[in-house]
C-alpha cells in the first residue's frame, strides 16, 4: 500500500487468484467498516469516513501506466457514485 497522491492510495495484491469478486469484496468490507464505525477525534467529535475504490487486474500487455490509469478511471467513477468500488474495464 502506498499513497498515490492527495487522498488516493494504491494497493497492490499479489496472488489474489482469478476471483475478481475477492478483491472487490475486500474493498467493500473496508467501505462498510468505515460507514459503520466513526473515528473519535481528540475533541470527542465522531466523524464518519467514506471510501471509494477502483480495481484493475493486471492483464498481459498492460504497462504500469495503463494499469494505473484504468484503475484511476474506475476510482473516479466510484467517487461520482458516492463511495463505492468499481472494476476497471
């Protein structure tokens, strides 16, 4: 996991298998946990965080730039739709 820029992070998963839903399921769980469990600030205020994710599986012929740009496109689609996880095409 690494900060990609601004409020964006990149997570690379090796050996995740061919089960496309498994990565999406993991990210949906993260989003659900954030929706259901507020962060308690030092002031005592509770803040709910949101999460949007774009998923791109590496495919033969994908260069680094192509893979990340497709995941980024999926991320922005997810943000527009209000904090969901989208699979890149």
